[in-house]
C-alpha cells in the first residue's frame, strides 16, 4: 500500500476516535457537507489544512452521496523553499493540489494596518472567487477546536466583544459561496500527534511578516488556555460550549449586522 493510501485509511482506523469521529461529528451536526456539494479544500501548507485534505478525501471515499472536491493552494508570495515544501508534502500525501498565484504578502506588507487581519481577509476573497470560477459552492478551511476557543478568548480580552468562529458562514462578497470548517471539533494536540507519528514536516508559518512578530495575541490566548486547562481540565471544552450556550437574557446588549441593540432598553420599555 502506498504511503498516501496508508495515511488516508488510518484516519478511520488508528485515528478514528480522536480525528475521524470529531471530524464527522462536525460534518453531521452543522451540515457542513451535503449531497451535490462541490467543495474547494484550501491548503496553505500547514499541518491543519493538510490533514483536512486527507479527511475530505476519505469523506468522499466513504460518502453514500456524490460530492466534488478540488484542492486549492493560493500562493500569496511564498519563498521558493516554502512552495517546494508544500509541493513535496502534497505529492507524498497524494493530494492533487492546484496552485494559483497572488501578491497578497507584498500588498499586506505595504499596508499600515493589522497585517494578519488584512492577509486573512484578502486570502479568503481570492479563494472564494477562485472556487466560484471552478464551479464550487463551498470552501473548506483547516481551523480546528483550539482556533475556535482562542478566538473567543481573544475577542473578550483584546476587543471587549463576545465574538466566535462559526463552523459555517455565508460569503458576504461572493453570492452563493459558503465557508466551512470541518475540523471544528478536532483538537490541535491530536493533529500534532498525527503529524509526528508519520514524521511529517509542514510549514509552521508561511508568512515572513508573522514570523517576525513577537506580540502574537493568539499565542498569548493559547498559553492562557493551557494554564487554565492545567488547573481545570474541563476549561477548554467549557469555553467551546459557551459559544453554543449564550444566555442572552443575562447580557446587556448585542450587535447584529453591525447594528447595536440593548437588552436594557427592552427592560425599560424602549429607548429613553
């Protein structure tokens, strides 16, 4: 059996409990993939998106209904050695990557703004449009359980908001397109264990700007959650569940589509 076939089949064997079951739980609970979908699986070169690609291949192999898959890798200005690493890993894992080039890194470098926010926004826009041109109706990204809870913690600590990362969202710029996150319930530690078991070497970060930063708020949130989990092992799962159990009648207000609303006004019978 070829290496890529072994890795794929092991997802429903060795890795069934910690990767495949959570992956399928998210697919079913949030209805992320349905019959007739054409999904552009977006691969950046890191461990998360490479695992996502293998999971989606296995989903198609086991699915009782027809789905279409395309595996996209947007080159936003990778260094030659980073691009080569992605190509090597894709070949090793049997992922038929389709590359397309953009100048996102150069554009973001020239901007006087939050580079990570703008980079993510621009990359997503390019991926939506490319996927649409290929006849896809969804793009799949490799965000996982830890990304979701770190986003919640960061939004509270650094932005004064309760803002989460949903498993599926509609594009507000490309009609008919949706973004899905099939690894939404998979723990990062299990992805790392999968990577290390096979001795795979993925890109830690493909962005030269991010590698130079020493003030990563996400890394701070990750460390804080790690410390909480050392004291209370159930803390990460509780943070995750909080995004599903918002007690609205205990909050002061909310925003919907950018418009602010106040529960306190309702208690008083309206504005004024």
